[in-house]
C-alpha cells in the first residue's frame, strides 16, 4: 500500500493518453472523449472537469473524474463523478 499515489492529470499531463485508454477499457466510452475532457481540464481553472488517477508504482489501478456529462439524459445534473 505504500506504493499507491493519487495524482491529478493537471500535475501529470503526460499520462493523458494512458488514462484515456484506461477509462475507455473500463466504461467503453471512446478514449477520445476522455482525452478531450482531460485536455480541457488542463486549459481551465474551472472545477469541472478534473481527473484523478490512483497509481501503484507506474501503473494505473484506479481513477476518478469530475465531469460535466456522465452520458445520461439528466442534463440538469452536472458535476458528475466517474469512478472506477
């Protein structure tokens, strides 16, 4: 457990590609959608979107995103959490 670290994509943008693929593998949403959201989080100081990864050494073992749209029909509900 000592090797686990929680990081933000804004602090490690070089992990965007791996993170987008990792989330895609879990949820089957196109990796490009994750990539765009993660890149948007780098460009804005807004609280949404934000992306977090749980790392064990150099391997992604968990992740979470605070996102505008979690691909549901309730567009009035924003600030969704995407967790795996």
